[in-house]
C-alpha cells in the first residue's frame, strides 16, 4: 500500500494520533518499526526510545473504569505524563470525569480511540 506524503515532526514527550484506514495504519506501523521499507522518502528518529500504539474503531473499552481512571491507566501504561485536565477539556469530557465508560454515548467513547 502506498501512503500519501506525510511530513511530521514530533517533539520529545508528545503523543500524536493519525487517523487512517486499517491498511494504511498497518503499513505506517511496519515502516516505523523498520519491518518494511519505503519506495521513497525517509523516516528519521533521534536516538531516543519510541513507543508505538494503535487503536481500532471497533476496539473494546474498559467499561468498568471511570473516564479519569481510563486516562490515568493508559498514560501510566505508556509512560506519558499527561495533563488530565487539558485532555478532558480537549475531548469535551470534563463533566464526565467520574462517569464510567459504560454509560458514555457512542460519540463520547470515540474520544478514547
């Protein structure tokens, strides 16, 4: 699969998301992990360790956790020092911080993916 041109610089400690279809996501991860080669362009890394994760639109969420617990769990899992207030505000979930994932609407749950 040929990817469209991507020009991206990620600052140290930043976390990004790229929304794409399954095939493009698979290809991009293979390139980032150096398990595939590109026919053009380049991927450059600093000497720092990187963490790569993926999320699918139909991925199940941990319904028994609250919104705050969910964000805290994944930030600790990936070793990210996240500003939870900012994340909750940016995803319009600030008023849902103590609600369990199970009672969120479909749209609200998509903020996690």
